[in-house]
C-alpha cells in the first residue's frame, strides 16, 4: 500500500482540489511518462477522498484535444460550483504547435458538469492574453472566485507583463465577469516584479485575512503565499512565506468550511537515484493549513493521515556510541566536541517515526537518521541546525560528489532554542518522505537507497536529549 497517492502507470502532477458533499475531489494532471504509448501532453483525471489516504478513482475528467486544437494538452485550472449547483472547470489549453506570432500557445477554456464526473467542453469559449498588458504565450492556470464585496467573478491566473526585466515579469493576472462566460481582461492582480512566473494561483479567506497562493521557480522551486486585510491587496510577504520546499510544488487548497488543506506533488528523481534531477510530477502530499495568531500560515500533518498508522511501538536503539546513554524512554548524548550516533535495527519500508529532541546547549546540530546501512557509511538525516536556525534534509556520505551532504532547497527555517523540545513526526512511504516539526513546519524529500535501513538519532557538537522515540507501522 502507498500512503501518498500516485496513479499507475504514471505520476500525479498539478492538483485541482474541490470540496463537495463531504468529499474532497482532486482533479489532477496525469503524466504517463510513456510517450510511445500515450503521446505528448496531459489530460485531467479525477479521484476523491474523505481521509487523504483512501481514494476513489473516477477516471478521466477532461480528455486531450487533437493536435490542431487549443487543448492538445489539458493543463491546470480550477473547479467552481455556481449558485445554481452547476459545476464549472476553467482550464488551460496548451498547444506548443500554436506558438507563433499569429496564434497562441496557451488559452483559457471552459467546461461544465452536473455531477463532477461527466464534463462538456465549450470550445467556442477561449480567452487569450491582452497583449497591451501581458505577454502573448504565458496565460494559464486560471482560478475563479466570487469577490466578497462586489459579488463579481474574479479569475486570477499565471501571466507575465509585457515590460520590465525578462526574468522578473511574472505576475498574477486578472479577469472579471458577471456571468462566468464573458470575461474582461484587467490589470494585474499582483505584480511584485520578483519572479519569472506565478504558477497555479489560489485565493482564499481565513478569519480576517485574505491569502494569495502561487508557485515560483526563480529564487526557489516552491509554493508561496502573501497576505492582506483586503481581498484585493496590497499583499504582504511574510519573512517565511513557503509552505514546504523543493519537494512540494504547484500546491492549491480546498476547504470544507472549517478546515483547509493544501494539495501538492512530491517530485520523483530521474533514474530513481538521489543524484538524479528532479522531474515534473510524482506523488500526492496533503498538508493541513494552520493560521497563526499574527495571521501567518503554517502546516501540519492531517490527523486523518496519522490514522493510517497502527499502534505506537517504542523504538529500541541498539547501537549506541559511547557518548549516548539510555534510561526511562530517554536517550541522552554528551557530544559537545564530537559527532555520535545511536541506531535501531532494520526498519520496514514504510512507517511513521515520532519523538521529541531537546538541545541542552545553544550550539551544534542534532537530528534523526533514516535508512542507514549496516556500516553506518550511508543513509539520510533530518538535521536541526541550531546556529543556522534551520531544518535540513540530506544524505550521509554526500548526495553527489565531494561528500556534500545537505541537499539544495531541502531545508526550512525553524526556531531552535536550547531547553525547548522539538516534536517531530516523519512519514516514510517507499521513496517519499514528509517530516513535520511542532505541528507547524513541513519538509518533504525523496530517498532512494537502503529501503530497509536502520534509523536513529545523532548529535554533532552539542548535548541533546531524545525522548519518546516511537515507530508506528502502516496499517495494511
């Protein structure tokens, strides 16, 4: 069993979540990774769930168009249910063969349904960029909502303005409508001149704050958010406005009216090796969004996902180096001037690991070891870097050449103070990893070596206490 959904054959790409009648419907771009059998491009597929673990497959929702049609690739968009119960998909039709001075590679398209399963396309409704404001061929990922003050329909999308430095033209474009059919192109909704593109935009209200979510690939490859007291901005970018890291992309949200969840994909790596390049698409990851007192956002593991694991079992660490001691479910390391480890026996391929770690000095680093080999030469780590105030993922012995262990972009800001416990929960599901700390910070990753390797803890230039470390097996 896979905890993190992935279609077979193929991978899950951009997700379009929609809550309706007690279930989360997840429409997604499916890449079969088999051009000989399935051709180029993607269609929309449809699954639904009420626990983010078990999914009902509803099959293909929107098929690809012909090679001469705008939607030869059916790309990202949104699902919107109007006041009469009619369901609308607004999506991107992409056709690279139409990238000319006379035609458009990307256009906005429309489909409708009475049941969320059977959809009718409206090929006569295609919207293109207004080149007086925007670039011609970047016009994708529409998201529709009703403005809470004017009652008009707003469509935001990934676009680029037609002026300024090329690598900073990315913006969140805007269209408006009174009927969901006829749309007027407006000036940009959000244009900070910081990124090449703002992919997969999302917008929602939580309490007294409004949030705009988008994914960028300029400074990092990640999903970000900005916030405002007004539905239209101006938008504030918090110091840490990422939800996760490089291994969680194109995330969009859906809510049942009281809780909100974020659906993104954890990319695989080329060749199924740690040194491979990140690929487009992978498996589904769902975080629950939490609002802090100051309006900033955080994420945690959905409690429904935790229910996928069985009873907690104390994890015995049988290989303790000399600086480690054990007593009363607690491991302690005095390693102020050295690196030391404590390791378990061999572990299953999928499980949940949890516990808490506390620094006793404002110095050094410590953390959790995963999938260590018998000799302790290779494996993975989740490192609490106290001087750097960061959570980091990497590979013991180096993930490429020259023994560089910390994998680029697989880190997150984290407040770490001596004497304050860091509560961690780490899901290992085959090659996918998602770690949560203090129910506020998430870090996703991939690991391909030593699938049944040992886990454990380490201290590097500090004294630490690790308490209540447990393994929870995945339910069958």
